[in-house]
C-alpha cells in the first residue's frame, strides 16, 4: 500500500511538472547577485522638472557631464528628433518609429511605477531571462531599440549611447550598486482566472482609452513636434507602434502597466479590464519581430504570457497569449 502511494505521488509530481513548467526557483537562482541591501527610496534629482521631465540646466554646473546628461534627457523625451526618423543626421536614425522612450518610461523615466530609471544604473550588469545571459545596461537599451522602437541598435561607443548612460547615471545618484529602488519597474499583478477577452477589451478601449489614443489606436500627434515629443499620446498599434517583440506585446506585462497607470492621471481600470483591453490592443496589426521562438532559451524561466513556443507545458500558443493564467500557473 505504501509503495502504491509513493508511485501515485511520483506520478502526480510528474504531471504537475508538465502542467506548471515555469520554475520560480530557477528564476530566483539565476537572478541572484549575493548583494543584500535595503530597498532604496525613489528620489528624482532637483534639476528635473516634475511637470515634463526636462532638465533645468541652471541647477547644474556648466560641464561636459551636464551637456551629456541634458542630451540624454532630450533623447529620452524627444527620441524622434535625436535618434529617430526625424534626426537631421540620417546615420543617427536608429529608432524605426516616432515613439519616444518616454512613451513607456514616463517623463524620461522620472515617474515611479512607469518603468522609471531612478537607480537603474546600479542594477546592471544583470542576468536577463529573454537571452539567458548577463547583459549590460547598453544591451537593455538596445533591446528596446529593436523591439519597442522597431529600429536598430545604437552603437555602444556613440555619442548618443554615452549620453543616455550619463542621464541614467544622473538619475541614479546616491543609490548603492545592487540596491532595488522603490517604484522602479512596474508593479506586479495577479493572474486572471479566465482567458482575457479582446471583445470585452474593445468596449474598455472605446470607453476609457480612445479619447487619448484614438479610435483606431493611432495616437495624437503633438502639434509642436518639431520642438518636442512627436506624440502627445502614443499610438498603441499600427506601423508607428511597438512591434511583436516588445515587452508591452506580452499580455501580463501590458496589463500590469495599464492597471498601475491608465487612464493617465486616474488609474481606475479593474484587473479584468486591464487584461481585456491589452488583449484587444495586442490583437491589432503592428510590425512583426522575427525569430521570437529563440527568446527565453531556458524554458524553465519562459514567462507564461509568451505567445510563441516552444514550451515545456501542455498549453498551446493561444492559451499562452490570452490565459487563463491562474489555471496555467496554479495560483
């Protein structure tokens, strides 16, 4: 009888290992740095204008470092003019669309819980699940360039990359290397107990998103784009939006961002509405990023919302794209 119970338990464990392929233990082990520090507090330098994320140069010394920081800030907030389609020097047109870094990293990464850059310099080099390699901050930036910006990499030794690094250095002042900063990244959300519904998401979009982002997701252009950001509100699909390789194309990542921040200035969507509206947004046409099956080569740490295989579990691509994630991961 004891032997039968042992066999039954072993079969159950094997079944669960196929059902819940993602391994939190493996993820934690691969992320480990051995650095144990208290969580740092979110603090934006005084020279940052809290209204628009610009830099007040009068509060900084006149120096080459300040010049680099200011250029880095402009690249983040007015990307299309400096490294995008409207850059005067055609060789500097690395971004493939008119989004700005600040389209996701609000006000140049100076807003908490919106992919902020405060303290980010001390978090790299870091292991990244998507490549299963230890990567630099420059690598991370270039990941955004080829995916969210639908463009090409910015050379590491270029003036523009050095300026972006100087800007992130400036935003990370006083925060110890290896410390996590409160408000950095995007708050995690619970898994939905049903599949997200693009049909329901369209209703959410029409009622809560279209007024800013457009009925057809085209965004709203800035009438003064020659001097600032190209969009007042960025496009959420179409040829000028992020491609299918971007983090925002993954349902949980998109829903987490929306739940924490949208509608702008009055984040009031429910968990279900956040999932549904992202399901709708990400079923709309957009540029395609090639070879996504090569992302997350260690399948034990492949996110449940990766909609392209291979997988180590029993769920198909549609289920990975829309859920139900609560059933798929067991909580």
